[in-house]
C-alpha cells in the first residue's frame, strides 16, 4: 500500500487559495503557514499544542485580512480521507460533549482525535483562537482533487462550541470558496452579527471620547474627520508618496526635521508630503480630514514640555 503524503493535501489547499485569489497582492488577504505574525494569534497559540502539553500550537494554514481583523480562517490537512473527522465532532456541535473535557480519560481521547483527524485538529485550534476572533475552521483530507474532502465550521468569538458553516440555502459548505464568500456566510450567524455590532459600538464610544477630549473637535467636525480618515485608509498606499532623499535628524515642536543627503548642507526642514491629485471629492475629504486632525491636535496642546520620546525639554522652543 502506498504511503500517504500530507504535503500533497497541503498543495491542493494552496492551489484552491490561488484559484480564489488568496495570494493576489491587490487584496489584503494574508496566508501564513505553521505560524503567524499576528500578536493575538501568537498569544492564543501559547499552550495550544495538540499534544496536550504547554507547547505552541501550529495550524497548517492561518488566513487573515486587514479589512476584517475580527475573522480568521485556519485549515488542517490529512492525507487519508479516513482521517477526515472523528465521532466526537457531532457531540461537540449538539452539546453532548465538551470541547475541553475535565475528565482525564475524555481529555486524552480529545487529544488523540485532534492529532489524528483533520476536522478535530482544526476545531482544537479554533477553540483557542475564538477568544479574540471569529474563526472559520477547515478540515481537509485527500491527496487528489477528485478525492478531496472539505468540511467548514464556524467558532464565533466568545462562544463555547462550534457550528457547522452553511450557505444561504442551509447546506453545509464543502469546498474552499473565496475570502469574501467565507466572511459573508459566517456573518449570517446571529451570534457573530451581534458580537460585531457590540465591538463596533464600543470602538465608536472610544473614538468619540478621543475626538472630544484630545482632538477638541466640534460636533460638525467629527463626521468630517471620520469620513476623511476612512477614505484615506482605503486609498492604496502607493498613491501616498514622500520624499525619499530626506533623513530624520531631530524633533522640534512635534514635527520631525530632515536634512537633504546630497548637495550643500541646508537648514533642517519639515518632511514634504506629496499629495495625490484630487479625483472627485473623495480625496479632497481625505486630505481635509487629515489636515484637520493635525491642526486641531496642534492647537489643543500648543506647547507640550514632554517630547515625543518621553523626555522633558528644559526650555520652550523658539519660533522661526
């Protein structure tokens, strides 16, 4: 009997990601393997090893998106389709079994299942990651595209157990689809919708307090700042350019000073920002909103004896 090769299954997952533009540099989707650079994922994976000990968990695929930071997708692969799912998973879904059993015997069975089966391994990592994210867990098995099996589950943020991920018709998702489709299907869940709304309201209150207490903005200026910032964040980074020949020397009045590298030494000057040419009113609002944020912040503090680096200046800087 031929030896099963899990690397073939992983390559099938990569190919499915390519087919659905996961690796397209034009979008914000990031695919990581074995480990992640996201701090919340690093925290969650401490002590999440499938061995049941204090090791670091390592999902085979971790997919994230800057536009939807509250969602993660993880995938676990097994070469043999017989190692796709265990008999424990239906019990996890209906509540008859606990994700982290207190009984040592049941806990040992859960650890064995997480190591042997693709779906169980994905749900094992999803349980830890669901503390800070809505997690889409994929269990994938098979060495060929024809024999490939895919099961998708949703573990909402803060929930105690997972759910089967379904489409609009209520049928289980049994294929790797595009990232927007995964987010759209997961957002149908009532728990996910309510949690996202609660997080949005919390952030709105925090932002309102910041603009009122630190920015000293009026009620008419707050919507302008928020809309301008949102438009600016959605503008491709390549359209916001700065002078590459300048280098920082020191700070003065809250501004970073620069000197030109080549030519005769000149006096320090502020770094020049080259704004993109206005296209309609959107970029005009973005530019106006960002300038408003800076001007109001500068006017509110005027002169702060505490420098940006934390040290305190002995005398007030002279105006030029």
